[in-house]
């Protein structure tokens, strides 16, 4: 009996970080996301999988209000971060995006030095009182991005001069420099070679000790390797959401099974 209780407690350690209810997204007349309910846990990697155009990236962009930048987009429903509604009028999207960082499909370093790429966010959010503090934040972020040792002797070199995999790790360092609580990644490895992909996957595994990480991936193998929870999207619906092992070995919905076994998508 005691063993049961320990197991239950272990499951409860990861609290809900983001809670979404009845989320709808429209692009003009197109209903892209339909009635999505999901609880995303803290200090967990959650993977969004599904065929192209199924809504996984659209839903990811709801979580830090990136859809606000698209004129035709309309988001309905409730998304709570630590119990607070991120779509409340009082919420400043810029501040929200410091808390909910994002890494895109293609590495997109600013046309600035490696140092300035990472220092940019902390500067605009006033996280450093002086140069020494800023240096410390930059070093810490580059270490978290697992790229410090490769760039520490050339911090003034342009970020665009790095290899693709290094650029993506620089973008991850840039995203964590503002001390976010959630890290969103939209197919972060799709432009990378297998070695760089393995480095980024290893980094994702380390980052979950400090962050809630949500990754959109077109690679089921990647979802199986890096995530603890998986959500399967199909035609704008969240079909199934569960422990990653269960989704891949014993899904409940026939549509999930068809996708996993390669019959749809």
C-alpha cells in the first residue's frame, strides 16, 4: 500500500504550468484549432506531433501570443500560465514573451555579435544593472545553451558566422537569457544535420530541469527520445494527450495509432 502512495506522489511532483481550455484559433474564416483542452506540466518536455497542417505550430504560438502578430488570427478560449490568463488585457505580450521564450524552426540569430544576441533581451527587460551583471547573464545563458566553450573566445564575432547547429544553440541561449519559465520550440532541429540534432536534443533534456519545454516536431523518433508527455494533433483537434510511452505503444484513439504506424500523415 505504501508503495502505491509513493508512486502517486511521484506523479504529482510536476505541477501544471500552462492550462488551456476550449481554445479556438481562426485565420479569417478558417477554423485552425478546435476546442483544445490541455494541461502542460512544469519541468517536463511535452511534444506536439501530428501531420503537416494539423495545427500543432498554431497552438504552440497561442502559448506566447505570437498569433497576435498575424492580422487575420483570432484566438478564443482560456490559456492560463501559473493560473493567470495570458490573454487578459492587462498582460503585456512583450513581458509575456520574456517569460515564455521561443526558438524557431530555422536558426535566426540577430545580425549582431554573439554577445549582443544574448544580451539583447536582458537589456530591454532591465535585468542587469551594469556591464558586469550583463556579462554574467550572457555567460550563464551561453552555458545553458551548451555553446559557451565554443564561443567564449569570440563573443564579438557575428552570430551569423556560426554553423547551423551552433546558431540554433545560440538562439536557445538567447531565449533562456531572460530567465523564462517556459520554452517553446517549433521544430528546432528540422534545419540541422544529425550531429547538431543530437546536441540540441541532449540540451532539451538538460533544460527540463529548469523549464517547462514544449516542442513541435515532425519526427516521431525525436518526440519519443526527448519528451515525457506527447499530444497528437489531427485536423485542428487535440486527439490524444498522455505519457509519451503510452502514446507510442498503446494509444487509445485509432487515429493516433494510424499516425504512429504510418497509415496517416
